[in-house]
C-alpha cells in the first residue's frame, strides 16, 4: 500500500473515532468553540498533511466524507427514534411534527453557514427546542435518544 493511501486510511480512522466521540453532532461542539475557524478539524488536517506529506485537498475530502456520513447517520437515528416514540405513544403527532420541524431548521442552519453568528442562531434554536420539550414534559430518554451535554458528553442536561 502506498504512503498516500496508508495516510488517508489513518486519517479516515482518526475522523471516524473523532466523530463517534463527538456524540450529538458537530453542532453542539461548534457552539462551545469560540474560534473563528470554519472547520474545527483544520489543525488536525494540517498536521496530517505535514506529517505524511499529503495533499491537503485529499485529506480534507476524507474528513468531509466522514463528517457527512456521520451527520446522515445521526439524522437517521434521530428520525427513527422520533418515529418510535410516536408509535409507542410517548409523544403526540403534533409534538412529533414540532420536533421534526425544529430539527430541520437547526440542520439547515448547521449545513449552510459555519460563522460564529450562525452558531449563536443554532444555539438559540436548540435552547428553544429544549425549553419547549421541557414544557411538554418530554425528555430525551422519552424519545429513545441519549441525553448529551454541551460537548456531546453523556450528561443529563437535556433530561433535567
């Protein structure tokens, strides 16, 4: 296996492990990141490029593919859990519709703009959803989803 392929496989493994550790999504971790970088992984990408003498565009492509796959998996998991909560009677159709609509708005913001101003908009929408769920007496565990803290840890802040 040539050096480029080996390094890209290493980078892909690092991305996969990092994505699994992030938990909820890059959204919540980005909210607590005060840097102005549009890609929180840029320093890791730069280190891999330098260490393995790779083209930055190749490494960036591996990271982008892994991030897109992770985001898709999270959205699928969330929608599946919401459908199950609806079918199990844990939430009503109106609650399901509200939650899905709120997440669609959050996802659209997340996908379109990585600026600090946009991160603040995402944070406000997520906080509004959390408060609405609290008022509706809905917990993350009701939805079959793990409660996560602000950086993706398994804290209980969404269920408190």
